[in-house]
C-alpha cells in the first residue's frame, strides 16, 4: 500500500472536515449570500482578469481549489501561473505554473517555498489531460509539503518562509515588484477556493454576481469566512475585461414607479417598470419577476433565451417585504405597449416560462411575416395562468405580398403550452395584401403539445384581404414550415369561444376558415365541455366557419369533440357572401359525442356552401348529437370522398335537408327519414328556450345544457326519450329514465330529459338491475348494476353483495359462488360499481348482485357474463391501389379478442427508416376490411410498413414491403361512371369511378386512361376552385372514350363518353396546366364558367400541348352578370402552348348573354391567346357570343398572337 498517498488523501478529507467546523460551505455548495449578490456556479478568466486575495502566505498555509482548465494550451504572451505571489527576489515564493515547455501541458510545477534558481526544487504534479480539462480539486498543505490534484498526490517543498509584502493572487501571480501577470495559457474556471492557516479558515471564496443597478452584474468572489465585512468581502476583478459567468436564478420585485435603490431586490427597492429588464439578455435560469398591480409601459420586449424556470407573476400588493407575495385587493398588473411603438411584450426561446395574473395589451407589430403580437415562444415549455390578452394587433397596410401573420396575441412554435383560467379577447390579425394569410388571431400553436383549460376566447378577429383568415380564436398546425416531424397534440377543456370573426375581402378566393378553431396536420385534437357561440366567418371560399380540421400531409389526425355546444354561429349582417358557421373535416377522423349544433344562420348566396357538418374527406362519427334549427344542410358529405356514420342523434329542422351522402345512421331521429335500425322521422319536440332539450311531462332541464338545477314539465313528451340503442349506457340520466338511453346531445348526461312514456320501468318489490361491465382490462373489469326498487313504503336501504364465478351459480346462496364482496347499503336508483380483479384472459366471468333489506332478499337477473380479452387476431396484410405515389394498406380484424380494438398503420421508405408516416384508426370492427391510404409516396421506391392492432390484452402486428411504380413505365387506367370492384383502375373489373383519381396519378409520358361510355359528372371540392377536374404537369396523357367496358381495352360501344357539369355545382369541366394531353372520342357538355375574367366553360388550357380528336363540345358557356371584364371561349380557352382539333364538333357553345357595363366577349366556342391552333375536319354549328355593352369577337373561334391553321 502507498502509505504516503493514503496520508495525503486523509489530509484532504481533513481539510473538508476542518472547513465544516469553521464555516459550512463545502466547495461548490450553495451559500447564504447577502441581498444584492447571487451565487453563480463559477467565474472564468480569459487571460486578462485576476483577483488579489489580500492574503500573505505563511508557513502553515493550506489551499483548496475547485477548478477546471478550459481550452487548449497556448504559450504565447506569458502568464503560466494560475495562482501565486513572490517577493524578495523569489526567495519567498508561493505559486505553481504550467510547464513553459511545449508538449508538457499536463506538468504543474510547484514553487511553494522558494522560486526557481533561488533554492527551490523543480517538482511537478503530472496529471492527465482528463484531469486538467475536467472539474477537479487541488489541495495543498504547505507546512507538510503535501499536494493532491484530481487524485494525483505529490511531495512538494515545505513552506519555510512567511510573506510580508506581496499578497496571494488568483487567476495569475504577483511578482517581486508587485506587478501581477494574469494567467494566459488557457481559461481557468473557478468553482470555489479556500485558504487555511493550519485549521483556521481565513478565506472562503464563493463565486457570485453582484447586482449593479437593476440588471447589470459584476462577477467575482465573496468571502464567506468574513461575512461581517459586508461590501469588503466581495473581491472583484482587478484586471481588465470581465469574468465569464452564468448567473443563477434571482428574484426581482417591480412596481410601475420603482422604490428605494431600484435594484429590484425587494419591494422597498423595487425596479421601476419593465424597461430595465429589457436591456440585453438579462434573464437567467430560475429568475422570478414579481410585479405589483399597476400599468407598466412597454417600449421593448422582454427576452428570455435558453433559460429554465423563469417566472413572471403579477397581481401583488407590492407594499410589504415581510409578506412579499400578498395579492392586491383590487387592480391588475397591466403590461401596455406604448402607443406608437411596434413591439410585443415578451419573446422566449428554448426556455421554460410561467406567466401568471398579468394583463397583456397593446402589442403592436407591422412587419411582414410577424408572429405573436403579445408573446412569442419558440421551443419552450410555457405555463400561462390567470392572464388576459386583449387588444393586441398585427397589421400590415403596405403593398408587400405573399406574407403570412401568426398569433395576434400568442404564438408558440414547438415545445408545450398549458393555458388555463385566462381570457384571450379582441386581438387582431389584419392584412389587405394579395396572397397573404392570417393564422390564429387569438393564438397560433405549431407542433405544440398543448392543454387549454377554462379559458375564454372572445372577439378575436382575422382579416385577409385577398386570401384566407384561419382560426380567428385558435389555429393549430404541425409546424410553421410544414414539417411533419410532430403534428402537435391539443387538449381543450371547458373553454368558451364567443363572437370570434374571420373574414376575407371581396376577392373570389377569400375565406375565413375556422373562426373558432382551425387545425391542420395535428396528431390529435381533443375538445370537451366547450361552448362555441356567435362565431362568424365569411369569404367566397369559406370552409368550416366555426371549426375546420384540414389534413394535408398527416392523414391520421384524430379530432374528438365531446359535450360541446355550437350555437348561433355563422351570421354576420353586413357580409352576405358564403358566411359559414359549419364544422368541416378535410381528412383524418372526426368524432363528435354529445354535441349540439344549432342556430347556424348563413347568408350565403349559394346553398351548396350551407352545411352544419361538412365532411369533405376522412371519416366522421356522430354519436348522441343534436343538429337542428340551422339554415343549412344538417350533415353533408362529399359525393366522392369521406364516410359519415351516425348513431343516437337528432337531425331535424335544417332548412336545406337533414343528410346528404351520409353512409349509415341508426337509432336516430332524422327529418325525411333514413334507412337503418331504430331510425324514425317523427318531430323530435325540442324545447324553444335555446337549450333544445326534448320536451317531457316528467321533467326537462331549463338552466343548462348538460347539468343544472331548474326543471320544468311539458304537456307533450318527445319521441326521442328512451329511443336509443337498448344496449347503450343510460345510467347518467336522471330518474325516471326507464333504464334506457335517450337520443340527442344530452343523452346519458345529467341534462337528459326524464322518461314520461306512461309505461315506466318500475318494480313493486326489492329489485337490483344488472348492467354490462365497464373498464374490461387484461385481469379485471368493473361490475355494474342499479338498485331499481327497495320494495315500497317503509323499506330500508338495501345491503348489496356482489358475487362472481366462471359460470352462473344460481340464486340459492351466496356461498355457492367462488367469490363474493359486500358493497354496503344503498338507496333507490343507486348505481352499483365494483372492480373485479384476478380474472384470466380468455375465461368467462359471470356475476350477480344480491340485495337484502327489511322487505326481503332479491337477486339480480339475468346473470351478466363476459370474457376477459385476449390479443386480437388479424388476417394477412396486403397492399392494393399501388401506383407511383399512392398505395393502400389493407388488413382484416378476424377476431377482436372480446375487447375494443384500435390500430396504427405506419409506413416508411425502406432506406430511410426514420421517415415514418403514421395513421391511427381509433376503432376497428371485427370482420371488416380496414384500409389506409398512403399518398405522397415517391415513385420507384421500396417501402416497408407495419400494422399494429391493439386491445387491452395485447398487440398483434403485421409487416410487409412494397415498391411504388416507376415513372418510366407508363400507366394504364380504366374508368367507369360508377366504378367497379376495388376501384384501383387496373381493369374494367376494378375501374375507377370518375376521373378525379386517375388525373392525379397519370402524369408521365405514355400514361393512358380508357373510359367506358356513360356520363361523368364527378368533381372534387378539394381543388378549391371552380373546376370539376384539374390536371397539372402531365407529361403525356391520353384519354380515350366510348368503350363497352370489356377487354383490354376492348371494343367501342357506339355510345358516347360524356363529361358534363354536376347539377350541384357551377363549374367548368376541366382545367389543365403545363401538360401534354390527348382526348379522343369524348363529349364535353354543359360546362359553365361564371367568374370575373378568364373563360373556357369546358376546357381551360394553360401552357399545354393538346390534341382533341373525334370529340364533341356542346352547350358549354361562359356567363357573368357583373360588369368591367372580359370572357374568353365558351367551350375552350387556351393560352400559350398549342391546340390541335381533328374531326371534332362544336355546337351551341356560347358566351352570354352578359350583363353590366364595359364587357367584351371573345370566341363563342374557342378562344386562344399566344397559342398555335390547328383545326382539321371540324364543324362549328350554332356557337355565338354576345356583349350588349361591350365588344364581341369571333362567334366560333377567336385567336390572337399565335399561328392559325384551318382545313
């Protein structure tokens, strides 16, 4: 054993013990510094700083240093000693230095008695690079000549001299003449330093920052061995420059006027306002800023960067240092941007921030692309409580185009947000400029995990003069730049959305989408117990006026609305163009449970946009909803896309009709009728007091939607009471409820109307009614029942026992059952609920209740039996509809394992496993083929996929691979009007229905589409333009019509293939851009263009090379009732490119009659501009144009600035 090393280690431990005996501040520990000082982790030199300790070394001096050398060694410029002093021509020395010889970076020479050449021995501590460059402890016992650095021990010279002139220096060394040479070889980071004389602690240096003014700090060392010296105990830098340091958290107190020294150390010395806190990067992790009530003018934003646990809290009285956190009896803490200043209140990045009890108002930004007029957070964890954000604005009146504005009050990008008990009101996003959007006038959250509780969004407004205003109250997105790495998740509970307004100007492409909530590409959106009242949106293309869920890239987005009220939304008296109060789904999954949608008043001129529930794509399920009293359709689904299933709902008294294109409905009251189990069409008899509860002779709530205290009775009783699915839960409804759920939004809630059918479920004797179990898990379930009767007058509460076993053991004796549990005593209509543990997967469980009181004994009947779940069973997975950029994953749940199942479908490029696209299926039905569409794939690429189906018992997985089709191999697709088979377009037997899908995938040279004879009027509203079909960037597509629908492609039928206008739409038939295409044997009929300028009732061709052979154009037209414009080509309008007609017929195509002034028309059948046109063997009959107040050119054909060839 190295006894010498052991002695040194014991000595080092002794120093710590000695330090503890003198003053309990171990190296690096937290010290109790006086006011005005903040302990910091370290101070670090950069080669010009040093501190004179004022200490003269003695023969019994001992040192302890907690330090770290920073950076590589550089020997230029001198300064090798990190500590030291000498005098008397270095005869008296007390220092150490890094070797001055290159390559000896880890040699520390010790001169703790005499210097080099003065009798001192050249003794070095040889450490490793790891020790030198990491935090370690250096100790010295000069009297005994012992040293240790990072566990490396050494005998050094014993101290025999005492210093009387030159004092000991840190971060350098003081020479014989008193001059200090700073340590320059590298940086030195000091975490603590102690000097002893024997066992007496004479210096105990703790790194700290001294407050100078409000927000400035000077770093140095505080001597905790002599706190009584006050200011003299602080040792500041005596060199040049400043020590590097990171300040630890401090507490600041602020009032509007300030007080005392105004350094913020207390209310007595409060900071004056906020301006001192906006200078530079003044915040440190752990800072807490306490604000007294009053108004704080804001001229510059507060900035919090790379800080954890920073808090700004307001509402304090600010008068008592003994009780510093006392709240004011009245008044508010109000942060107001100074009029004329363009700034927000607060900016934070990569920090965690708490805001509490503060009003933020007057935030004002005008720069293009501005975000967060009040507060802006990037990659932060944010908690906001009891705050008011009001009157904050981002506006831009410049001519700058193509900019977007985000977050009129609150902007959060990535990170997390908890917003509770707050108000977001009257904030504005405003831009009149072309191609500019607004997102979230109240709050914009991008890629954020958010929870919003008990918060009111009221009166927020978004205006986009020539584009879309999205989410006047709340707007969610995946991330601002469109990344799909994390779609964001939101929980919104018990919030109010009132009178928020999103609108566009007079442009044809304007819209106010989601005046309450607009959510795009999130992962999940869960909204519960919220009220949406009086929200308005208007604009020519408004979709989802109250709530819009739009999915562009993240098809698996799931949105859930539970116990929500949507009432009196949509109407804005001075805006009559397509106002919308609807709830719109663009893709993904929408679930609405116990929701009321009523009183939507839309002043749109087009009935097609009047929809209460508007499902454009994706899957929607409405359970126990009431949709009534709307001047709209009740539930509308796109004719081509989407799926809607309805259960237990009331859809009645909607002016345009109840349902359009809905897939299924059961146990519902639907005006006009709808096939399905339990459906009926009798009038629902709802209350007229605005709550829309079913009338009831037994009792109806009058002071709430889902709960309340005031009840009344009616002369009539609604047929919706007790009409729900007999197997559905009912026991949250008040008694009497006939043990069966109602239908409508209040079903199975405390607000449900009471049963008054005249045939109540009632019992004369003691009765326990068994209910189906809930919360079935892998080894447990919750047995349910209700006490139906105690047995009449004089009956006492019943003592109830639960019994269970693997089979029914009858009603003779409790002891016949393997398990029993006494539950206690219960009164009439009491709900019984008890968890059964220890169950075995795959085995049955049977239970009953037995009740006993003074009226006798009663067993529940029948016995309730269920099976504990096992993992689900799946079919083999398959891939269908495989194309260049699209595929469909398919799997069937063959056995659900006796439990509800959900699924997750994931897909990724095999060579890029991190690039995963996922879609969740919240509910899977046994025996049903489940399909997930994968769009946006890369052509000619290998993909891997995984399908996980889970229930409470476990997860079953299927995996596989596929390769998308290459662009070099031409596609052949088959189309019929109604579709066939699995509709993947690969044959007549599996033909696509219409052209929408094939036009999106047939974009490369040689691609061909064959069309069976018949009529095609399909369109896709997702184009968001007045064209039924859109084709862009197709390099060589040919479409051939007139086939019989047999063969490959088979024979012509002698009957036409007709592309015509859908009767529900006012649209041209097709717009193509930047494409090479050929149509052969196709008829284009009844296309209609009605907008200002442009044209082409059938075809609009932009920069296309087009061949039309054997085609017919009849009855296509352009019309416009206004004035001041020009229309081109009743059937075809082509600009640039070329157009070739071979053996075609044009009949009865026209422009006009036109209304308004200064109107001109060009080409009754065809107009071309800057385009080469060739016409061969083509007839024009009865085509015309008319402009009563302008000019008309070319009754059949008009061409300008291009070549024309006619034969």
